[in-house]
C-alpha cells in the first residue's frame, strides 16, 4: 500500500488502518490512511490533498462494502448539528451531514415534524441520504430536500445545489454519478406542515386510521422483521435495487409469471421487487463460504462471520446472471462496492 500522503497529516492519520469495523458488512480490509472530520475547518485542512489522491468519505458504513484494501484516505464524517426553524407552511431543517439518519427521524417525530416516518430505521448518515436518494414504503428523500451544501474538491470552495440541481432519480443523484467531486457538509430540508401520509405500500396499507406515529411504528416493526441486525449478522441492507422495466416488458413477463408482484413507477414504467425475483430462483438461504443470501429476506446478502470478498462477488454475480437469464432483467447493486482505487462494478 502507498505511503505518500503529506507528512503534516501524521498526527491525525493512522497508516494501514483497519476498515472491518467501519462498514457493517464486516469484511477484512485496510486503508493507507484514515482521518476524521468534525468541523468545516478540519475538512478544509485536508481538502487540497483530497484532489490529489483517492479518498472515500465514510459515514456509518451501512451502504459500503470494502472488497479490497483501499489505496487512499478514508475520511470519517463526524460533522454534527441540527438547526430547526419554521414559517406558516414549513419546518426548515439544516442538518450536518454526519448526523445519524434514524436519530433525525426520531427527533422529528417527537417534535411533530412529519414526513420522514416512512424512512425510519434506514441506516446511515444524513449526508448519505441525498447521494442515494434513500426511499422506502412509497417515499423518497428528494420530496423533502430543499438544497444540499458541499465542499467542491476541485475549486476548494463551498457550494450549494438546489433540489433540481441534485438531479435525483431512483436511488440515484448527481452526487452518486459524480463520486469524489464533492463532500456534502449539510442538507437543508423543507417539511410541509400539511404533509400527507403515504400508506399504500406493504404493511402500511393495513393500518386503521393511520397517523404519523403509527406509520413510524409500523415501519420500524416491518424493518426489524425483514432485515437482520448488522451488529449481530454482518450485512449492508438491500444489496440490489428494485428494477424498473417498461410496460410492454412487464406485460410479457406477466404472461409467463402470473404472480409477478409489481408497482407503478414514473413515466409509465413498472417496478419489480428484486427480492421476489431472487427468491423464485431458490437463492434464499444459499451460501458461498461464509457469505449467504439471508434465509428470510432474499434481497439481503450477509456475512456469517468469516466472509471473503471473492465469495461475496461470486454470489452476487451468480444471482445477477441467473435473474438476467430467467427474467431478462438486469439487476443493479444498491450497495457501494469499494476496491483499491474506488468503486467496483459487478
């Protein structure tokens, strides 16, 4: 591994830093250097070097899996701070990117600021939410994003994108498509005081006289039932995105698979649950070494304790190829796979 970061970082950066505990999947990996940012000053101090060498901004590590040692700097995001104001129509939130996402949802629910309840218990930091355009149970975070503040690595200047400039899409954004160009420092949310509940998905449709608190509780109960605790069984949540296909393709598939579940998507397209596709092929509970497809949720790949990166990649690629061969649908991984120099594709 390289050893060529500026020497003035030696007091705050460890060389050959272990990464196993920094991502919830828990594969063994190391980075050349590691540092923590807990203020804008600490970020600006290292900003010039981030434009010269590979780096990765890491929050809670719940959507990242290290499949190799990382030849660069891991920057741990510890920026904190939540500021709330309001006018007649909205609550306005300015939230530092290192804040825990679920903690923010809990705080808002307690304060009567509603809208985030469908997104309860999603792991990760606030800064990751616009990158991934996180979503669950019919709600995506773009609905509430007013703007995103960041440090532009190239110019070394603070910048600002409004919602349109973020270019949100399904589990996607401009930040995700342009990795490494910006470090998000805070997210500004506009929460409408007349927010309408979304209860048409999954167990929420079964609620009688739903209110924000009952939706919040139901989402947490559902996620606890479906998703394993990463502190007990290493995982990174849903490994694959739910694919979106054209209406004609869906109608053809429906003839072959009458029980194919689906949801309407924008632009006349149809969203298919990836878990159903994977489950139909018998992958649930299967293992390659210590890497497995969870026995209760086919969309979640897990580390049973001694997992190896090559086994994870083998299982993920096997699932992807079988889904394509059987259904003609190309799965995309939702989890970010990181190799020596950056993102690794399946």
